[in-house]
């Protein structure tokens, strides 16, 4: 939030123009002049309290609240400033000053009460709905240039979307928070605070496919320098959080420095950006080892994984049907018919689970024992998801490991 309070000057000077309104009496007039002349915010609040006690029904109630806001802002007293802003809105729901400060300060509240989310949501949405009116040419101060007036409008619009992002985050509507955070970063790519929020929201969603983007936004929040950067303390905290979560997810800190460098140059991760989890790394290494030590089984597991995916039928039809398979190995479970089989059923990853059916173009000349290890090269013919089976057409000579027929019995002489 570091940049927002420096942009609030417009909203802290509105009270000055209203001081020409009717006074209750000369003493009220003198008291307000004393308040305006007081340099100490704390003493100013005490004088405002005195004004409030002595003139509770003054016509300048709105001016008084705006002076309260200025004093509390100077003191950094968020909770009191927010309370006053909500008082302003209770009297005048569309008051620009009240809407602005409620929208600005709500996300800074520690342990916000549930009703604050509703109040801040209403304030942010009213602020957005009234932007064109609030920032019309008629309302522009004569001393302000047109481009500065439009820049002020842009900043207030961004402030409202920031508040809505925070509200949806706190309510647990992470998808809506993502939308608002994306909008904010597109409007102000240098805002490290929004990148930090984005990373936290994506982490809270606990969806594996979003964790890489979560680390990207955290790394960016911790890497942005100069304009838009987090304060040093928050930057260190974000770095520590990033390092802890990254190591827990990835298994170690390898690649984190490269991630920081990339994220510092780009607001959003590029298409296809991926950080492997420890489980994915372990699975990949195990698969690489299996391809080295048992390439036939590795090839089968890859085929089965694709067939069992949600788009397995489409994959089979487009990529596997009538296609020659790589050399595979399986364990014979059963065959038919009993004497010269032309259909063999094999277990592949599990020798007891029927997975592949070999349809032979000609019968085998003899039978084999259950459990015989066979290698084969055939063509994918059909596929069933439940129960799972892949039917392969094959010529007998493409089957390896089938036992040779027993030698023919010799006929005895004299017969």
C-alpha cells in the first residue's frame, strides 16, 4: 500500500473549500481556525474532539470528518481513519471522500470484522460506478492539468479494484480475486504488493497447476526495485516465504535464483511456464531409470497412461489406431483355443492383470506355460477403457519367447 497514501492529497484538501459555509457562531469559527493552524496531528484530533463535543449538530459535520481523516492519516491511525470514513458514508453514501478512504483503508485492517467486507465492497463498487461523475470536467480543480486529472481517475479506479481483490481473497473467492488482481497488474505492472497478493492467493487455492504461477508472482514481489517495490521489511518477509514454500514444493532451492531473475523482467509467467514439484521430479527420474533398465515396460506404461487419461479414446483414435506399436513385453495369462491358440492374453505391468489381447493372423503350432514372458511387435486394433484392454493384431513371427514345438516322436522300427 506504500504508494497510495502519497496520492491522497486531493482528498485531504476538499475540506478547505467548504469552510466558507455557515458557522454556528464566532467561537466555532475561531475553533476551526485554531484546528487548521495546529501542526501536531494529535493536538488537532483533540481540538476536533472539542469541536465535536461543543457543536455536535454543526453544518460543518462533513468538513470536520474530513479534517479528522487528514489528522488520522498523518498519524498513521488506520482504524480510526476507517471508522471516520464509514461515518461519512453513513451520512452520505456516495460521498467521494468517504468512498475513497473506506476503499483505501479496508485492506490495511488487521483482523477485519465480517461487516467490513460488505462495507468496503459497496464503497469500491460505488467508487467505480461514479468515476465518470466524480472526475468530470466540471469537478476538476482549475489549477489541475487535464492529464493529471485523468491520472487521478485512473489511480482511484485501480484502488477500487485493489480493494475488491482483497475482499474476494478474504472471502475465499479465489477465482474472483484472481480476476481483480490480473486487472490491477495490467493497469499497474510495477505494483509489487499486488504480485505478492497474487502469489498468496494462488498458493491458498492449493491447485497443483497454479503453484508455478504462485512462485512467479512471489518472486516478482520480492524482486521489484524502486517504483512499486515493497518496503524492505515486507520484501525480506516475502523472500523468506518464497524460499520456504519453493523448497517444500520443489525439494530444494535449485532454480530459485533464475526464477527471481525471470520474474523481475516479466509481470506474468510465460505460456507453458512450469516448476516441477518434488513428486514430479522423482517420477521423472524413476521413468528415466526405467527407460534405461526396462525400455519395453517404460514404453507400455507411457501408452497406458495416455489411454487412461480423460481424452484416452480420442488419443487412441487419432494416434494409436492401426499404428505399429514399439516392441513390448508381457506375461502370458491365458490363451485360446486350447491346442493351437490364435488369441493370447498378456499382463504387462502386472503379470496377473489382463491388459493386452494379441489377435494372431495364424495360430501358434503349440501351447506355452502360463507366465511365459513374451515380446511382441504388433498393430493397435481396438481399445476398451473399462475393463481396460488393448487389442493388438500380430503375425506369429513377431512374437518372441514362445517355446518351440516339442520334437516329433520317433516311430519304432518294425511298425
